[in-house]
C-alpha cells in the first residue's frame, strides 16, 4: 500500500498527468529514469560507431550523404537524451564518466561488427526498425522531457529505417553476389535485433515497476513480437530468408512464432564480452580525449564573454 506523497504521485500517473522536472517524485522513480535515459543516450552515441565505420566506403555520393546525415542524427539523439537526463539533477560529465569506465550500459546491439556494406542496410532496417517500435510508446511515457525528446527522435528513426530497407531491397534485387551479401547481413543481425528488446518479461528486473510508473507502456516481449510480425513480411517482400528454421505463422493468433533465443549470448554481450565491446569503448574514450581541446576552447570563450559583460 502506498502512502502520502508516493500515493499522490501514483494517482497522478494513473490519471495520465505528466511529471515535470520541478514536480516531487520518488527517489526510485528519478533513479530509474536516470538509468534508462542515460543508457539510451549512451546507445545513441556508441551507435554512431558501427555505421561511422562505413561513411568513407559508401558505394555512391548519395548513399554517403544519406549515411552521414543518419549518423549525425544519432549524435543529436544522444544530446537530446543527455539533456533530458540532466533535468533529473545529474551531470553530463558524470554520465559520460560512467560510460567510459564501463559502469553504464548501452544497447547490446552496438557490440556487433559491420563487415560489409549490407550491414549498413541491415542496421537501418532491423536496428532502427526495432528502435522505433520501442520508442513510439516512449513518446507517451510519464516523464515530460523524455517523452517530448522521443517525438523528434522517432521521426528521424523512421527515415533511418527507410534508408536501411532501401539498401537491402536494392542489394536483394541485384546480382547473385549482392543478394548473398544482403542475406548474410540479415543472418548476422536478425537475432541480435530480436534480443535488443531486453530479457523476457519474467526476467525483466525493472519491467513491472516501470510499467506501474508508465515509464514503459509495453513489456519487452510484446514489443519484440510486434517487431517480428512487422519484419517477417518485409523480408518476404524482398526475397530474403529470416535465419530461423522454426519460424512459423500461427493462423489462430495471427502472430509469427520464433525458435529459441540464445539468452546466454545476450547476457555475455551485456556484461561486456561481445565481439566489439572493448573496441567500442576504447574508440569512445579516445574520441573524448582527442576532443578535450574543443571543450577547453569553449570554456575559454565562455569566460571571455563573461568577463567582457
Ligand atoms: N542491451 C543492453 N542492456 C540491456 C538490453 C539491451 N538490449 N535490454 C535490457 N538490458 C539491461 C537493462 O538495462 C537492465 O540492466 P540494469 O538493471 O543494469 O540497468 C537489465 O538488462 C534488465 O532488463 P530490464 O529490467 O528489462 O530493463 P528495462 O526495464 O530498462 O528495459 C529496455 C530495457 C527495453 C531497453 C528499456 O530500458 C528501454 O526501453 N530503453 C529505452 C530505449 C533504448 O535504450 N534504446 C537503445 C537502443 S535503440 C538506439 O539507440 C537506436
């Protein structure tokens, strides 16, 4: 039974009232949001790396310009999200320090390598496709700054998903070698994308409390199912095969049923032991260190302005 402030808080949430930074909130609500929003911000920033890796090798000027814009969008998403986290009384420096020291999590998906150009198609199609399904409901989440940040993020993600699907569709309709490349990328990205939604609801540590607080409006499994049901027909449309021999459409429920998910692999990657975890963190830390002069120059400039005033 909730009492006092906590009860009044829950009643506001239940009535659909949005919580704003100046409102009273339970410390656990604040901490849950800092955790989720900062993990989300880190994911956007680390997520720039696997694709950034292909900007210089995009196969045409148009593909290059599109990929460049997409990767820049991801950087922007990270900045809106750090700003949303800051409204909860944490400092951006502390959040970034938690990422760089390996304490903070970011999405498992960005610890897989981008081996061919088709991987850029697979990421846009599958990873950004999954991100939209997870983020559309977050536009209505109970915390105002987070929900508002998600509106623009989702609009940009839908462009990202389209550009990825377009790459895959073109490769799948190309030469035999191009089609093989597209199929190989789908084979490698499918299961990690399915895992992105997080552990099954029964093992989700924060799921029930975050649902009560309307931070999460759907469970991990529901969103995962939505992604599968949306993506399977898209693969059919472009003539690619989902790498799951157990995949079948249940005519009664209308849902696609999949084979077992390798949760050991998921937990291994989340704990820091995926194919690229070390490389990703090292690249981030190096970029931060090499950018020190920009931060110093900005501070010096701000000081000068202040002294002049
Ligand atoms: N990668 C890494 N860690 C994960 C992942 C994942 N794909 N899924 C779950 N986890 C972690 C959780 O962070 C949590 O760890 P913690 O207690 O140390 O924070 C643990 O596994 C247990 O999971 P849940 O209890 O289910 O966690 P939660 O309720 O936070 O749900 C989810 C996880 C669905 C990812 C949620 O945090 C969320 O919706 N986040 C916002 C979206 C997001 O971060 N997207 C990033 C990828 S999309 C993109 O950047 C393009």
